[in-house]
């Protein structure tokens, strides 16, 4: 599975959009981009995933560049409860999930 | 909603004890996983199972075993607990096929095990 690079931390203002970048320059054609988050003392939570088209669900939007070498997770209106570690993972559909360091997002009032 | 339930939130055991961590999921998922999470090391896969009675080693299986006698239950066993097995243990399940929610994993809340 391709390696991902994320900033270790970022702050975001409550009510504003949070844009979380992820680089995955070695991504293969059959690999998906997944995003999970882990709120303190809880298990990781699935957010969204995509292959090459942009995706949106009730939690977030995923923007994948045309060359698929990077992506951005967008939390449209961050709330204090969105404070968590966000993991960007690239893997083929049937492969196991591997978590890296993630981005620690702090939503500030 | 899919629910993954881990039997204990906090557990304290003595060195050398045999420890059972239980995990139950209620959505008929074929695949179940055990991870441990340690500061600075992220989540590491211990064992996984893709069907009843089937199991595969993950990245760090040493000192652990698993049991999957029923589809909904996946047990992690520490044969002889040691202090370096003090960790947060997370169970997850995942369905297969297009009908399952985007191949996403659903995690339990975790069991924080302390071995003294």
C-alpha cells in the first residue's frame, strides 16, 4: 500500500471549514484513499473514502487531485467535537488497514 | 448502525496470567480484526479473521492468539501476559461486497489493558 504524508497537527476555528491535506504520491491505480478519525479514548471512526472522483457524505468532503497524488479532507463547519486525530490511508480495497501518525486537529472556539 | 462491542473498557492483570479480550459485532460481518495502539506507534495489526475458524497473523502476533468460533465473536488471547503487552486494544469489523458501507471498518471503543 502507498505511503501517506500528513502534517502532524493543525488548529481550526469553530464554525470554519477545516481542510486536511494528505500526500500519497506513490498511489497505485487500484488503491483507494480512506479517511478515519479517532477522538480521544475512542476507537477510530470511518469518515469517507474515494478512488478518483470527489466524494461527499454527511460528515465530510474528499477532494482528490486529478493525478491522485494528493487529497484533501474537508470538514465544512468544524465543531469542538471534531477535535481528533485524522488518518489518511491509501490501500487497495481488500487489503488490511494500516494507520500512520495522522494529523492532530484541534478545533478552537 | 453497526456496533462493535468490547467486553471490558479497562482491565488490570498480573504478569503471567492468561487474558481473554472479547469482541462482538452485530452486523454479520465476515472480517474481524484485533489491533493494539501505543503512543508514537499508531495502530498495529495483531490478528485478523475473514471467516469462522479462520485466522491470519497480522504484523505483531507474537504472544497472542485468537479464536473465532462464531461469526459475531472474535477473541484475543494473551497466553501469558507480560508488562510489554500493556496497551489499548481495539477490535474492528468490516463487511465485504458492495452492500457493506463502503468497505469501512467499524471499531469498538477499546480495552485499556494494564499488566502489572
